[in-house]
C-alpha cells in the first residue's frame, strides 16, 4: 500500500520485527521522523491492519518547506527565541475565558501563534519518546528533563520541565505474552511532561506564569488495545471526578482512555496521581501569582488532556484557568461529561481536521434534547417526545458521545501544499500545525477575511 505524503518527508516504522509471524501482531506502527530526503512516497508493510494505519499519529517533519514560513510554528535548531507579540493584556481571552468568541473565524494572529507554540510542546513529547523496541530504554524518555527541549529542536522556550509523566494500561494480558518480545507487554510508558514557564521575559509577554502539560499520542501495543475499548463507562464511584450531570444523568467516558488515566502499578503511580501531585506542588509554589494551566495533546494525548482538565478542576478548589488545546482528538465522553466539564470552568479548544476520521470516533453523536423542544402543534410536540424517547434508548447502548468545547475546523483539502488527503497524513500533528499556520477563515470569501486580518494585525 502506498500513501502519498508531503514532499521531502520520509518515515520509517518505529517497530522493526525480526520474526515475520509477529508482523501481523504489531500494534505500535508509529512512524518516526527521519532526515528529509527527496522522495515522494512512503511504503507501509502490507501486513499492517488498516485500523492501525488509520489511527497512528504520523510524525511529519516540522522543518519541511510547508511550515518554514513562520518561525514560531517550526522546531528549528536556532538558539535564539523567535520574536512573538505580547498577549499579556488579553491572555485570558486567548486561554478561552470567553470561549474564543470572535477569535476563530477569521483566526486571530496571536491565537494562531499560541496554538502553534503549544503544538510544538506536543511535538517535543513525540521526539523525546524512544520508539525503538530493541532499545533497553524503549517506551521511556530518551533525554534528561533539562535537555528535552534542546534535543527535540525546541530551544529557548522559557519553560522548564518539572515532571515526567507515564501512562499505564489496565489490561491484564495472558501469561503466554511473556514468551513474546518484551515490547508487546509494555504496560507503562512515558507519555509526556509538565513544564513551567520560568523565564521572566516570557512571563512578562504572557502576562502570567503558564504551566503546560504536554501529552503524545498512541505508541505502544497496550495503548492501541486501550483505544479499542470504546464503550462508555462511569467515572469512579465516590471520586471527586464523578458528579451527577444535567437531567440526572451521570458522566461517562471512554473505557480505554479512563483506564490509561487512572491505572497504576505497585512501582508506577497512575497518570492521574502524578498530575495531581505535581499540580498540587506547583499551586503551593506559585499560588499567589497570576497563573494559567494549559493541557495540550494530540490524538490519544488530546483525550487524556481533556480527562486531566476535568480531574484538575474537580480536585482543586483554587485551580487556575485550565485550558485544553487539543489536536486531532477523538471523542471522550457523553453529554453529562461535557456539561460537568463546562460547569467546572475548564475550556477546551479542539483543533479538528474535517478530513481526519479520528476526530469522528468513537461512537456517534446525538443532538441535544434542548434542540428538539420545538413550539407548535400537538403533533409536533408528539414527534419531539418520540425523538427524545428514541435518544434515551440509544444512550443506553453506551455508544453515544458528545463533542466538548469550541472547535477550530480545518481541512487538508484546502491546502495546496498537501499532496493528497490520505488518512495517515490527515491525522498527523505536522499536518495540523501546517493547517493552523495557513488557515484564514471558513468564510467562502477568503479575500475578505484576509483584509480583516490585515487591518487588525
């Protein structure tokens, strides 16, 4: 199978198996970034199941010509921090306190730069992850905390990593798995980090001290298996996360995502526990300062970022403004989960490529009941009541999800720099950053949008 990709990009499977029989078992088929070569096509192993090719977050070179036009959207090797505009006077608006009203279409220039900046933090999580199954450090961070940004091509951020984060699968594998390659049963893996803005100039530009939680997408076999557990499940009983939502329903989230967020072992605490401990420490350290919490992730990382925002706002009474910047994220929970998330004050900006199938998974969405309370004749009222009854029955299947937050809708088809719109390319983080960089407006008359932007910026 051939996938047409962006020019000058080449990729190789992160997992190379010496035993042909095991190729059909592979669940981690992430593509790692490699030096640019003059090639137009990428070949995937024919044995890879199609769903893996579909779900995998392909690593696209952010230094390629498609993103080179804007210095803040690329991970360059320069040591000097690019000059960016101050957002100190309106930082809460850019963090979503007003749900990004008037900032998305046409896309505000400062918001564009902030979105790309946070996307680069996620890209650093990918580049620092050890994808090599033959490596003794497989599924861990390749670099010390102090050098992650430099080694990932992101120097001069003004941020310092304070905590490494790991995600653990709650799936119990059969014992015979132990006879296979060790990477198959890797239960816990490095998934990202917590970083704090320490640079005085950057704090002054931002108008506050910013805390970033950056989370990568799916990489290991058990993470892939967790992705397939798509039925909704209740949040833990008795936990602060669980509160009855609108109309008496309880918040429910995807089973696999919740498992990766809450599972731990005797040696490795859960991702939930690690995030709570670090946020508690940082609140005690910087609690008297203006502060923001930005949780950003791609694919699986976007789903876990949404869960983390919900958990943090449920756990800490004095939690700062928590904003999720989500790239290519799947659906996470039901309507009650969304209602609780909004009620707690968490803000979610979902950057969605409408050509990316992952953003339309799992399950399906049923419109809210409020949209069907239509005034009119008794016959109309009966029809609406019947629809409500049908919706209730459908929701009992535990497959009905709800979109959360505010959406910035993009499209690969609108970019002349993308040769083809195959599914892997559409889901790639590099594609998302490229689309954000070049997006103007969904308005049919884009020239009008450009004029508006030129007046403001």
